[in-house]
C-alpha cells in the first residue's frame, strides 16, 4: 500500500489527535485535578502513576511480541483512552478514580508509542519508512505544541462557567427564601382565618346562626387572608425595587452598596 489516500490521511489524523490529547492533558492534569478539589499531595501522587503505567504497558507488549497485531494494539490503546476519560467524566474526580485514570491513560500511551512506529511499517512497508514516519509525525508535532495552551484555555473557561452557574443557583436559592417565607406566612394566615371563622360560625346556645351571619363570617375571613396576601406582595415588590435601584447582587458575597446621603 502506498502512503497516500484516505488510509494515510486517517492514520495521520489519528496520531495527531493522540498527540493533542497526550500533550494537552498531561501538561494540565495536575491543575485540573486541583480544580476538582484534590489537595496538592494527592494530585502529585496521582500524576506519579502515569510514567510507571507506560513502562508496565510496554513491558507487557514486549513479552507478547510477535503474537499481537499492531493494529489491534492501536485499537486497544484508543479504547483504553476513551474508557479512562469516560470514567473520569461520568464517575467524578475522586482520588481513586483519578488514580485509575492516570494508570489507564499512561498504559494506553505506552502501547500507542509502540504502535506509532510499528503500524506504518506494517501498512506501507519498509520502502521509504523514514520519510513516511516524518510525514505522519509532522502534523502531530504542530498539534502537540499548541495543545497545552488550547486545553488550559478550555479548562479555564469551563471552570469560570461552572463557577458562574453555581453563583446563579445560589443567588436563585437566596432569592427564593423570601417567597418561601411569604408562602408559609400566607398558609398560617389562612389557617388562623379558617379557625377564627369556624369559631365564630359556631352557633351560640339558644341562638340559631342565620345564613347572613355565616356569609358575613366567611367574607371577613377572606378579607383577612386578602389583606395578609397584599402585605406580603407589597413587601416583595419593595424588595425587588431596592434590588434594582441599589444594584444588590447575590453572587456568594456581600455586595450591598454603602448608602451615602448627598447634600
């Protein structure tokens, strides 16, 4: 097979993607884990597992040399890399999961390094092997140089996005508190009015409660509940006006402006 066409292009793209992931993740792994809430000692211990995992995977590949096809080695490395990232994304960045991720990702990179040299030889033959390897590695080297900056920028933006969403959720929860208190106050007022209406509606000994008397008691209870609701609503409107006029923000910090009287 000649080193051209779609097979060669796909092989170059696959190795370039591997270069990008390897360079971008390994250069930012410690910072990413620290942003996930791990302490510095745990992060360093997790990062130290990457190198031994590479060596162990290459040793296993050496012991099974001649019995495993390079294409299957490359496929296994890609599958192991995808599994490592899926585990970290869906399970969470706990110390145990991070350690398993470093081991799996290191082992995948270890065997992929071997496949990067053996697979082109198997597919395109020994003729012009050095030139073919250079053509395959050229795009990957450019991608490898840019990957740390791209991944660092993406991590920074993602962390900022998560922080802003967290602040918005906390602010929304804080703004809901007055509404919850108002709802509880309204329920209490309704219960009081109901008890009062039932108490007043009870006929006195020797007297028969007329229909007009009962209707009057019900209307008084409704009027009392409506008055409580109006008071709570006015308080909420006043809070909203103060919030818009004073620019009070609930971003997790006390940002209430100082009120100064100007003469």
